[in-house]
């Protein structure tokens, strides 16, 4: 399970860092332009349309303005919407770089903060999921280490080795072993599920027992010890 959590958690965390980095860079760039740029008034002269893969059309404003030297400048807004947020002929506040007037943006909350908030939000979600999975991996390793060191060993009857299709890594799903035995802490018949592995052990374990390490203080905590049949490379 540690390897799967490491793989999936690492992917989510990487995506989170990328999205968060893009959001931070866009926010910093817009903030720098807002603090050091020149303010003027522009006019929406057109609406540039684009169609996404679902066929939905969004519109971005095309704005013209005169820079400090009186030269005409034109730019297309970075944020599109449907229906359009602006109309042709509408006057808008513009911020532009006096050294590179083609670097300009509409001075509005949507233009300045929507993209940083969107990318930052995606980064927070993906990063949170990835970080949570990695923390779960670390926690599981700590529990297994304690069970191996001081867990109560019992012998459980093998019941099945099934394909866990709820998890997929590179198109593959791992297997899990299920065994049953009377739990020493509760006195009741309990099922014990192994961490995922890349082997189908049905033939090897049919009619046999497997060692399970349990925590008497926390009956739900257990570790199915398959080290006799599974190498570290075959652990998922």
C-alpha cells in the first residue's frame, strides 16, 4: 500500500505544486504590473471568441488604448466568459507597462484575481490530496512497524485473494488477501485484509493459514504477514 500511496500521492502533489506555482506567478506578474504600470482608459473594440472541446464558446474583450506617447495599443484580455463580461464600445480602466505598452490588462477584480484564484485553488486541492495520501502512507508504515515489533501474532484461515479494482496504477490493479480468525481481543470471528500485492496467491494459500499481527488495544489494526510468499518488489 505504501508504494501505491507514494505513487498516487506524488502525482497529486506534483500537480498541486505546478498549479500553485502557475497561480503564484500569474498573481505576482499582475501585482507587479498594477504597482508599477501606468493607468489609462481604454475601449472594448471587439470580442474574441474561442470554442473548447465541449463546443462551448467563450468571449474575451479586445481593448484599445493610447499610451503616454499617443500611440495606439491593442490587447486581448486574458479571461474569457460566456456570456461576455464586456460589450463593444464599453470604456474600461487599463493598466499597461510604460516600457512595453503591449503588456496590458483590464483593471478589474476578475481580470486580476480570477486566474490566480483558479490555479491556486486547483493547486490547493491537488496538493492537499497528495499530501494527505503521503501522510497516510507514513502513518501506515508506522503502524506496520509497531505491529511487526510488538503485535500479537495469530493464525488466520485463508479465504480468498481478490483483484482490488478500486485501485489502478499504470493500468494494473493489485491483489489483496483475506483471511479469517477469532480476534483475541473481541472473541469474535473477524476478517483480516492484507495490504495490496502484485501476486495472485490463491494457489499458494488455498487450504492454509497465514500469520496476522493484531493490536489488542485497537482491534481494527492488523497486518497480514505475507513475507513468506511476497518479496518487497511484489508489494504494491
